[in-house]
């Protein structure tokens, strides 16, 4: 069984993604976080995973977002 693909929106420093990936049942495929400091942490914790700056911008270019099964949001 393949892991569920996770899009972590308002990701902060990636707490939801880290916890869900630790279960072995999830794989983070994209992140969205506005804060530059948090983006730096995310890029180190999740190398190669796209980090989007603003969820509002995704509405204009939904093709940029990878296919995902689960949406987490730390709003």
C-alpha cells in the first residue's frame, strides 16, 4: 500500500508533516507557508519538496500543485 500524499498548508515549521510521516502512512508532496523563517526550516526538513508562498496564489495556477490525497492546515 502506497503512502497517502500530503499537502501541508499553513505548514509553519512542518509539525503536521513530520508527525504524519513518522507513522509511515504519509508522504509530504507540497507545503505552503508565508513566513520566510519557517520556509527556511521547511526547506531543510523537506529537501526537494515544493514550498508555495501563499495559498491564494495557488488558485491562479492549480497545475503547479502536485496531486495529493490529504490536506492538513495549521491555520
